[in-house]
C-alpha cells in the first residue's frame, strides 16, 4: 500500500526548491517595480514591466510545453532555474529601463517553465488520498517566500542597492538548481515525439478551471506590483510588513482551510474565498495608513490562500499521471494571461484616473477597487462551469 503521508523525499526536495525559487521571485516582484519607478517609468510602464515575465512565459508556452511530458521533468526544472538565475544577473548589470525589460523577459521564460515542472513533480510525488492537502501544503512555499523575500529584498536594497540585491537572488536560484537533483524521476508519455499542436500544449479537461485562474490572477498580480509604490505615496516606511502579514495569513489559513474543498466541495469553497478576497480590495481602496493595509493583507491571505491551491488541484486532477505536464502548462498558460494583463490594466487605470484629476494616492486606491470586477467574473464562471469541471476530474 502506498504511504499516505505527503512528506516523502521527492516532495520535501521540491518543497525546498519552490521555497528558494519563490523567495527570489518575490524579491524581483517587489524590487523591479520600485527600481523602474526610480528610473522614471510611468505607472503604465511599471505595470507593463511587472507583468512582462508572465507575458514572456505565455509566448513561449506553445514551444516549451510539448517537451514537458517527453523528458524528465526534474532535468527541465534544473535548466529553467538556471535561466531564472541569468535574469537576475541581467538585473544586476542593468542601469536603464531597456535592460530591465530584457531581464524581466528572461525571467518570464525561466519561471514559465519552472512553475508547471514543479507542480508536475508534486503531482507525481503525492498519494491520491492526500492530493489536495499536498498541493495546498506545496503552495505554502509561496507564503514563506513572500514572508521572507520582499522584506529581505527591501532591506538589502537600502543597504547594498538594487543591483547587488539582484546578484544575491541569482545565488539563491543556484541553490534551488542543486536541490532539484534530490527530486525523483517522473513518468513520461509513451509517445515521446516532440510536436507542437493543441494537445501537446493544452489539456482540454483542464481549461475550465484554468480560465477561472486567469481572472483570479489579475487582482493578485496588480496588488503585488503596486503595493510598495502605494506605500511610498502614503509615506509608509514599513510597507514591507504588508507582505509579511500576508505571508503569515497564508501560513495560518492554508493548513487550516486547505482540506475544505475535499470536505465541502470546490464550488462553495471557491466562491466563498473569492468573496473574502474581494473584501480585501475594498479595504485597500479606503486604507491610508499601515494598520488597515495589514488587516487587508490577512483577509487577502484567507481568500487567495484557499482559492489558488483549490484551483490548482482541480486542474491537476483532470490529468492522468503521464499527462500532468500538459495539464500544468494549461493552468499556467491562463494564469500567465491574468498575471500579465492585471498590472498593465491597473497601471493604465492609474494613469487615466490621474488624467481625470485624481491625485496619485486616490488613483492607486481606485485601481485596487477596480480589481473586484475580475473576481466577480471568476465567481460567475465557477457556478456556470461547475458541472463540466466535475465531469473532467479523473483522480
């Protein structure tokens, strides 16, 4: 009988890989917008640069995804982490917006491949009986990374500057590369021919859940890109605490609520968590001091911290063991669209609100409130697509 515990060697290894990767990733998500702002970028350009990594990942997925199920996934992950490390070296060398754009594009390619490979390795490592719990626990690495990464990045940037901080992040990615060698080998498809086509890029059964992820990713990416700048406009010196409180919330709520989808059904859990997440954006829209932003961070963690792993687990459960790479790619393809357009829409909205006469603080606040719309769309889609999603689940 299979061991019912999630804590086997392969899962522990990929958990640690994801932790270091996420730390470096959130250092970039936090510092790149601030660095671009310091170099004179407008809100629209900052939003574009912030989401560019997702746009690059999106562009390369039709080319990279056919390889996911015909090669050993841990080898692909190792290469992807190396590419991500290279992006931080480019940030280290950058002193202008064009070089930041190049680094962000390279980062998108690395992260775009590493994300589905990590999730596929997790899928192979977990027993079916604890699948949702394991995926939820795996995504806790995001909480750890978000708790540590932004705060470390902001403090290091103050003491050694942006560029040297990016170099430290490159070293962190090299550590993650080494840890991939402790992951177990993964199943590969019987047909190991590389071909670009719909079936090698998308899993039809995973698309309904992935479409919902698109709309939930938009507000998440917007707040990640704009919060540090918003804190600066409000003269909040310790805005890094927002990310720390958000991460603490994830650490509390994910283990506490991670199994709710298995117990109560995904529709109730997802719609409820979307409503909770929307409340956080109302708070962000009215907050002008640090305490309400921290309350909003905890509420956002309760909403998104339950919503995101539930959606990930649903998409991955639509795939057979040898097709998890395509299912993960489908999930990340649609998620990348949301992560790309979310910050850009927020940035354009901010510039439009300013042009209409709003000051900078109110322009940012209104853009946060605007992100309730994609959450409402996601809730409606969850209800409309619920029966299709249920039929597509295979394990």
